[in-house]
């Protein structure tokens, strides 16, 4: 679906290679044939969205799960209960739309995981904090108590509460992003004014000036 992209497929698993070179193609082959897959855990136990929803009227990560598995990731559910720790094989933990507050023990577990070099994606719906606002503040991240509205750049089929974000900042994550992203019902997220020792905060995308 994009120019200068190759697809390497082995045993019904595939990987996209942007601007393919011999080295990149070899790396893709090795990643698909390597039996040691990276594991991504989706957290549950706080009302997070599940891994089953696939249809347009379903809210869930079912389609994302299938896509990640196609790209050679192991996708697992992680239930926080009884002081359970993040598994050692976790390359990433996703916290998607929690509705119940996190306990002090839960936050300590996440903090320990991050200090060991773990990665976390946190997606919190507007109007909710779940104890994560203070947790993120430790890392120099401020959750806005708001909803982003853009009267100029928004999805025409929807409304200004579904802004189109056309601006990406320079970062390895966004280096190949060329198409605007859509963020329905999103809150603002900013870096704190004061720096946090040992932490570098980098914005990846911004909504329009009129938002």
C-alpha cells in the first residue's frame, strides 16, 4: 500500500520492509525464522478493552492482535491480581482504556518494570485518571483534564471531536509516518515544565494550531 516497500513472507507470517536493502531483507528473514518471538502483553483487571473486538461496532483490540501476530509477535493477556509481576519475557505492556483505579501495588509493579528497561503504552480515555495521572507525572508527563477539539482539521464524516493530527515530530517511531492520524475523543498530553532526572520526554505528534 506504499511505495518502495517490500514484503517478506515465510510460513504465512510477513514483515514489511521500507526502502529495502540487502541488509534489511536479511534482517526480516531472520526475524521471521527466529523461534524466539517478542511478547506483547495487554493488561486486564481494570476494565481495559479486550483482545476480541474485530468489527466496526466492537470496541477492542482483536484486529490489532491479529496484525501483531502476523508480524511475528506473541500477544498475551496480563491480569494484575494478588501482586502479580510483569512476566520476564514482556517486551511491551499495553494499558488500553482502563476504567477502574490502579492500586498502589499495581503502580509499584509498573514502576519496577519500567526501571528494569520495560516499555509501556498507556491509553487513557478523557475524563479518567485511574491513579495514572500521578504515576505519569513522576516521568515528566502531564495528562490534560480536557478533550481535544479541532474545528478545522477533523474527520469530515464525524465531528471536531475526531481531530486529524497531521504533524509528526522527528523520532525513530515516526520517521516513516507520511499519512495523517485520526484520534477520536483524545485528551492533551504534555511534558512537565520541570525536568525529571534520568527521563527524557519527547512528543511524537501534535494537533493543529486551531485545536
